[in-house]
């Protein structure tokens, strides 16, 4: 028996905050080396109470604010119990947590910063959105390596399909890994947020950037190509079943055996489609795949695209992006 097609979201707003890409229209541009002052808190988060927040929290708040501003006044009219968020991340609080550990070992817990202690868990980065935007339905954090940003959209779609909320902010946030993790400049930095509503929702006066659905699978870390084919071929067949052509494929992966096996599988099935491969270091975070989704939505074309992400552990997420030819100013 075939599994039902995954739920699809309609995207009403986009937010993108990263070095060199503080607007969704720039999301497809290559990552750049961040300047020390690349994130201007006063410009991107005007108001009091932001400067002492951890960097990752500020990135997420700025991306969410940008995405909601993109929807106009509609979101503000929703009852708080209909608003929710699902946020993916791996390294947003890694440096902060490492600092906590070192402080406790060196001088004791009394010397921890009261302003930052609440962010000892990644779930608190998403929870900071709740009072900011009146999110009372739910706020979830997803931490799957590499694919958590795409899984945030997948989870949002399921919640919307079951009427757990009317609108869900689906996003990813990352900061540099802690030095002990071997963090470097190639790792993800910033945040991306999509404002999602159910596929058939009609919101008067609001444009839609398009629709998106996400399929997930696990191929294992060993990366045997036959095994990958057995797992991914049914998902690929299901994705193409509606007959609409896929013009572009973006693959975000590392050099692990799982990544290499998925590349081999994809090469055999890409055909004449344009394929962009983004090589990322293992443990680099969850932002890059969702950044590609934002960029494809914002591109101003109606080309269907697939964004595929693979973790070294064998997690695979495949996002089906159906943009409207709207574009972003």
C-alpha cells in the first residue's frame, strides 16, 4: 500500500538573515566571510532588550520579524492560539553552552550571565519567539543533523494539516560551533524563516510565494548505493507522479559515505535537470538547505525545484518547492 503524499504548505512570508544575505532575494548567493559588524542589531531589531541576547537568538528574531513583516497585517489579526513555530538547529547555542561549562568548572555557576542562562537549551531559542509574536499554539525545536531546517517545514505541514495551528513559522538558526567542535568559517551562520499556512488556505490580500512539501528518509551511515536506491527511489517516483517537471535540483551534503552514495544515486536520476551541489563540512548546521528553499521561492520564477539534504548519519530530506512567479523586492 502506497503512503499518502506529504502535506504541503503555502508560503506567505520569507525571512533571511546571513552574512551577505539579509534579504530573501540574496539567499541563493554563495556564503561570504562575515565581517565583524555584519549583523546590525539596532537596524534589524530596533527596540530595547536585544543586545544582550545570544547571537543565534538575535538572528532568529530578525529573520522571523522580516518574514512576518512580509505578510503585511494579516498575521497580527490571528488569535494567539492559532500561531505556532517549528525551529531547526544544531549549533545555535554550542559556543554559549561551551562557555557555560568552562565558567562552571573554572569559577562556579554563580558567575554565569543571568541574561544568557535561559538559553542553555536550543529549544529556548525558539521559545523566545513566543512572547515576541504571541505564539500560543506550540513552539517546537528540531535538532536532526543537517536536515532539521527542512524537517521544520515538514513538521509545520503536518501540524497545519491536522489543524493544530492556522499559521506556523518554520525556520532554521545557526551560529558558529564551539571551538572544541572544530568550528570554522565554512559552517552555517544566520537564520531563515518561512511563514506557512495550509495548502488550500485563502488569505485575502496576501500574495503567496508558492508551496512546499518535504519527504524524509534514513539511508544509514554506510552509504551503500543499492540500499540508497531502495529507500529513495520510491520517494523520487512519488515526487514526480503529478507530471510537473522539475527544473532544478540543489543538493546540500558533506563528503561522508552517505553523502557520496546519495550523489551517485542523484547523478543517475537527474537527467537534463540543472543540478547544484553544495559541499558542506560535517556538522556544519541546518541552515544551508532551508536557505536554498527561501532562495528558490524568492527567485521570481515558476520553476519547480528540489532541495535535497543529507547528513553524515544517513538522514535525507527532500523538499519539493513550487514557487509562484512573484519574486521579492
